[in-house]
């Protein structure tokens, strides 16, 4: 049988469930719902579940994709309702479907980003951000488990595919950005970190990132 996928959302307090804990949560939800899924082979088989683009901790999303192998106890039509009855608040299965595009086709992510400042600084922040993103290069240091120093440098400009919206409202700046998803991808937190370092005169008191859509290499919705 071909693999199946679910499209699910993650919001509210569920934003603070780590990727590893999310995988365990999904595995337990299948068990509680009475759904049998495929396990890996070998001496220590474990449930086969795979999320191609893990969501950073603290981010919300309406477009997460998880692949698994359905064996018994449900159908693609019935599975969302069965899973939603046993999943924790903030995680909701939106749909289930057969197959899907290769993971390597996942190319772009559309993010809605909210930045709140300590005072009516949003207009100044909009000007500063537009100037920053218009540069030919903007190198930011980020944490890396692979680097011996624990840090690596990344030029974020080639990883910002499009600035689709920048809207200033008093102390709040709202952005919609289309960013590279992988190989390499750009975590919006890296952009925010770089902006903070470049403009300490624009102090932020709150940030939020929401993953709205994931797209393939032709900028169609990825499934």
C-alpha cells in the first residue's frame, strides 16, 4: 500500500511542543484512535512517521505535513475525525490523502510574522527592514550543531524569495515573507535576530511567526 499523508495545524499552547515530542504525540494518537500504521523493519521496529519540514519551537502553522503508512483501523476519509478526538488541544488534522510529492520538491515557505516594538516604532522599523532586505548581502551568525564553534554564518538575502507584505500599525509591524524551505532554508528567527543586532534602537518586546503555506519548486501548494 502506498504511503498516506495528513495536513495538520499547530496552534495555541501546542506551539511549545518540540518536534520530537510532536512525533511521540502523533504515534500515541494513532494507538489511542485504534489505527494501525506501518512500522520500520529490524530488531527494534518503531512506527514510521515522517515530517519533511519540522516546525521551529514556538511557531504556529496551518500547513504541516506528516507522512505515514496506514495499515488498518481507518480510511483516508475517516482518519481526521478519529485523530482529532484523541489529539491534544492545538493540534488538529485538517485532511488525509494518498501519496504526495517527493520531499525534495518542498522549496518555499510563506510566513506571517508579527513584530511588536517598545513604542510607536513600526514605521521606522518598516523603513529599516526594507533597506536591510534590499542589500546585496546580509550575513548573520546563527547556532549550528555541526560547526566546531557552535555557530556558523549565513547570508539571508538569497534565502528571501519575496517580501509580499510589510505593514506598520503603531507599535506593530506585520510581514508576509516567502522564504527558502531547505538546502538551505531560512528560519525567520534568524532574520529577526539579525534585524535586532542591526537596529538596537528599535527594541522588540514580542515576536510571532506563523507558517501559512508550503510550496513546491513551481510555487504551487505542496502536498
